């Protein structure tokens, strides 16, 4: 996953921020948090909500913002086995996937909307996010939408399982027996 922030303002001039989360494999945007302030604890809440539906990512690519370098995100990543990859300061091209998404988001949503309230901003941004996932084909996905591509993936990421209990039971199945087959050919996406 990749995570980054954008800023905009309401019609009255009050600034708000968005925390944009992108699944770099499926190109989906599973969440955009919108608020006047998005501290680390709020960002972790968004990540946890997404992970409860999709599973935890192997890695989260972020910049060096204070909300991302704090204890809240570090603790969340450590507790769930997520590796944090901090891009080098001043090198947004190292997180090109989310930077490209942010540009499209700004051009198609933020720049085209005149938000009169935070509630309206949340509603319009969520509508754009849903449209982006469900109705926008991507050339990098062979013209599939992010949601269609994600639904057609040949496997689901397995979560970390608790340690097997051997008290009076049989040993656990070998990992090879639990691993789904890898599809070959042109449609076998890893």
C-alpha cells in the first residue's frame, strides 16, 4: 500500500486534509480520510478499518510527515508485521504510485469541486473514490477497473495464523498443501 496526504480548502477558506490510501497491486483506493486534522492516531484508525476488510499489507510506503513518523503508526506496523518504507526526504518520485493518484484526485475531484462544508467534502470525495474503483479502467490493468482486477486475482492474501496447537491433535497441514496454485499464462497475476 501507499499513503500520502493532500490539502484543499472549503468555500470559507478553512483548510482540510485528506489521507489517501492506495493498494499498489490492484490500483484500488480503499480509503480516503477527510478532516481538518489527521494525526497519526486517526491515520492508524483508517488503516485498521481497511485491514479488517482486506488483510494487512506486507509493506506501507510513506513519506516523512510527522503523522507517519510517530509512535502510533510505528506501533500499528510492528503489531501487524507491516514493514514501513519511508521514501527519502524531497524524493516524491520514490512513491510514484500515490503521487500519480494524488494528481488525478486533485485534477478530477478537488479542483472541480467547491466544498461548502466538511460533510459535503467527505460525501463528494467518497463518491469520486467509489467511481474511481468501480468505473475507471486502467491501462496498467489491461483496461480493467481496479475493483474488477482485484476480484479476478487468483489468490487472496492469507493472514498470519496463530501458532498451531498440538495438544492431543494431529500436526498441522504442510504449508505447501495450503498454498493456492499459481496460475500460468497471460492472466496469472502474482
